[in-house]
């Protein structure tokens, strides 16, 4: 299972690899270009593009191999976000329920529902949720 950080890491790694490949290809092109410019022979030497083509093909295969992994990571991140939204909503509902229970307990406490002995025990044990106002 991949998480969001692994997804970002994979995208970053893919981006770095692509940049390296582009720099490598630019270097090769520049090198060949300089060779052509500096050639003293009247007929210009022909550049062998088969190496470039094989490199580009190799890079394309690597990119195609990573694409399903990136798609899977993206769908996992979306699923994680949905779960996170659900948990936030559930937490909010639980907090609202807890606040309602606190309020109900306070109302019972303030209404005299509990006997004096029970009220003293609540105060002593700190079970009362809000501080008693004097």
C-alpha cells in the first residue's frame, strides 16, 4: 500500500529521472553539433540517430512502466482523502454528541436530580464537567 508521501516521492523521482534523461540527451545533441561544426572535412559526417532513438524508446518504456503505478497511487490518495473526510465527519458528530451529554449531565446536576451525597462525590472526584460558578 502506498501513501501520499510515497506517491509524492515517486512523482519526484520520476521528475528527476526525466530531467536527467533530458540533460543527457541535450548533452549528446550538443556534443554531436559541436563535432559537426568543428569538422574540417568538406563532407559533413552523418549523425547516428539510432542511439538517440534507442535511448528515447528505453525512456518511453520506463515512463510507460511507471504510469500504472502513478495511477494506482493517485487512486489510493483519493480513497485516503475520502476516508479522512468520513473520519472528520464522524469525529464532529461524536464531539456534538459528547457536548450534548455534558450539557445533559450539567442540567441534571444543577436541577437537584442527584442527592447531596452524590453531588459531593461528583465534586470530590471531579466528575462535574464544568467548574462550579460561585
